[in-house]
C-alpha cells in the first residue's frame, strides 16, 4: 500500500513540474495573464524566454513621452498639460499676472477717452462717474468702501498722469535738476514733513500739490480754531511720503511694499510725478481724522483730488489745473 501511494505522488509531481516552468506573469492592459511557453523539457530556455518578455513589456510601459515644442521652446508634457498657461514668448518683461492684466484693461479703457483735441476732460468725466457709481451702491458701507484702494482706482490714477502728460522722474539727478522749478518744497507752520520717512532731497512736490496741501492744512487749523479757540492745540497736517524716483519705486516693489511697478507704463506710481503725496493720520485726534476724511471726500467730489485710504495714511493725487504735456 505504501509503495502505491509513493508511486502516485511521484506521478503527480512529474505532471506539475512542466506546468510550473512554463508559467510567467506579464502585464498587458493592466491584467494578470498566464503566458505559456512551449519549450518542452528545456526549463532554462523557458524561464529565459519568460524574463525577456516581461522586461520588454516593462520597457514598453515606461517609455517617456516625446518633448513638446511651444513656439520653438522644448517643454515637458507636464508643462503643456491642459489647464496650464503655456510659456510666454521671449520678451523683455515677465508675463502679466491676472491682476496686472485687469489693471491694464482698465487703464486702456480710461485712456481711450483722451484725445488730441480733448486730452483730459473726457477722462475726468469717466473716472469720477465711475467713482460716483461706487458711492451710490446700496448699503451703508458703500461710501466708505468707495475710498479704499482697488485695481480700478490704481489704473485710473495712472491714466490721469498719462492724460495730463505728466512725466515721471527716473532718478534723483532728474529730481535735483527740477528742484525750484517744476518741484517745490512745502513750507507751512501747519504742515509737518516727517523727516524719518522722507529724505531731504525728496521733500518736494508739484506747485499745485504744494498749494493744495497748504490750503488743506490752513482749512483744518481754521475749523478747529473757530470751534475750540485759537489756544487749543491742533496737530499739524502730517505728510509722510512725497516724490519718488523710478529707482526709489523699484526698491519698494522689490521689498514687496508696493505693486506700482514702473517697468510697466500702466502701473507706475504717481508719486514719481510729484503730483501725489501721503497724508498720515497716526498722530491726529479722532475728530481731526474725521474732519480730514470728510474734507478729502468733498474735494474728490469737486474733482480737485483723487484719493484712497492706505493703512495709516491717505494717498492723495492732486489733479493739475490744466494739461501739462510733458510726456
């Protein structure tokens, strides 16, 4: 009996060996299949054939996709995937962000109202009508929100400088050259120029900007003198930023303190023209701050200025009385 069982086991083992030698795993279309190789009793040849087939399948599966060319530049397939912006063509300037593109569109729309025959008036009408739309929006917060910065405001303010033909000063040398001519100091006992914020060579402004600031400081002083008497202590009007050169502005952009990049005509800060300045409200009383904001809003509605609230100061662009035509 034992001999019979032993013979049976040997017989079944002999049957299973060829099947095991002819089996191999191959990945085709993502499924596990059995590849039978008819190699007879040569097991080594059978195994070698199976390995070759598996290696070839793996190589075929991992073949990299050929590179794609976008406007002559080789990019990987991942860079050219759907939903991603293809590389920009070679140019002297980086690709515009979505925010910058929006400002460019607003700038072009605004400047489209300027013409040789009428360079300024139609632009003023357009910009201040857009401002009025913001103030007329429903809700008690609308008038307040209308004086905070926006991409549209930035674009329209730069549009004003182009419509008026105001040039920007590229360097400190240009500023020094125009000192006492196109650029003047602000001299008033009721105006404080913050020395730690503004170096001496940049404490200058256009004549109409100088006149507006002096008149604003005088009006504030007179209002509180009439209300509380001449002996009451009134904080002076604080000016903490005036003219900047393109080089000064570039430093602020690199430091992440300003988006007004002068490499772009539609973004460059209006501070570079000498027609803008910042009026701080850190050192004034709550009542003075409220008066100042009310007065700036009134002056904007009468189209003397175009202003916004920025952090702890008011950024004020003073409109020239006429077309300048420097650009």
